[in-house]
C-alpha cells in the first residue's frame, strides 16, 4: 500500500486525523481533500507529519485553512524533512496572515518541491504575500528545493518584475503556476526561468560531463540560444571531451 485516498468523505471530519499513526509505513501518498477538516484536524495532521519520514505527498484540497491551521502547517514545514508535495488550496482564499506564516515555514525547509496554496486563476494574493514568499525563497537560494509554487496569480503581483531575482537565486524554481504575457515581457525572468527548466545551472555546478553533453545536444536541436550560450560559456574546460 503506497497511496491512501479519502478525498470527499466530509463526514470523516477531524476524527480521521486522530488515527494517522495507524497508517502502514509503506504509505507515501496521503489524500485528505474535502474531508471537512477544521483547525483541530489540521493540527493532528501536522503534528503527525512533523516527524514522519515516509509520506512525500500530502493533499488537503478543499479543507478551509484558517490562520490557526496555517500556524500548524508552518511548524510542520520547519521540522519535516521528507515531504515533497503539499497542496491545500480551497474555493475561498486562505487568509493573508495564514499565507505569511507558511512563507515563513518554507524558509526553513530544504526538501519540499511543490507547494500549492491558491488557485492561480482566481483572486490575487496581497502584495505582501508575494513579497514574503519571494524573500523566503531568496534567503534559501539554491538550498530551496522548490520547483512549483502556486500562491495566487503571480501575473497580478504589482511587483511582478521582482520574481526575476527569485528565479535567479533559486535554480530549482521553474513554475509559478501561470504563464502570462506579463511574465514573458520580463527578459531577465525568462532567461533564468529557461535555465532552471533545463537544469543548466545544476548540471554546470555538478560538473557531470555526460549530462552536460546531453543538455548541449538538446539545446542545439531546439535552438535554445540562452541555454546553449550559458553552457558553452561556463563549461569551456569540458567541451573537448563531449
């Protein structure tokens, strides 16, 4: 048993969260979406997850996350070292203070790769929320494992150009949940995003010649000039062996 899906069972409510300790050690994917969880249930789940070393994917779609619930999530993110994907957005946006708490938790997490807190097609987050997540990721830099971050429609961020610095600082970040003309018009953002999508900086930093050659070949075939130029400029010593 690797995956447990209890999504849509609203009658379970917080009671299900009290018995998570009974889960088999083989479970790595847990879906508790639309289970009618309150802050009490979120607390049970987060306390269980703080020291859990098996579950890599946790889905809490459709459960209303209050500020209190976000506080428990923040503390869980600070302690958990296994979780790779966390999703919890609801039909109604999470309170701004709650998002700020989760942004703080991410600043202390080096393993999570995908975080989805809000529908990127709906109501934009407050500017302070976008700023908080940018700063948290930038402080971690390449120590952040975040690849996908969905905290609301980033193209509605009044400081949208500041995301260029974030994708520059965080070589793993390659998906903000929305591809818009607003972002496409920021050359610096698109340059670093392009490198991140191809793992060009990671391959260069690790110095693995075989991966470098494969990536070079792909860049040539696709006509990806930004990646090609970056790889050639930063891997001159490896090129003769390709």
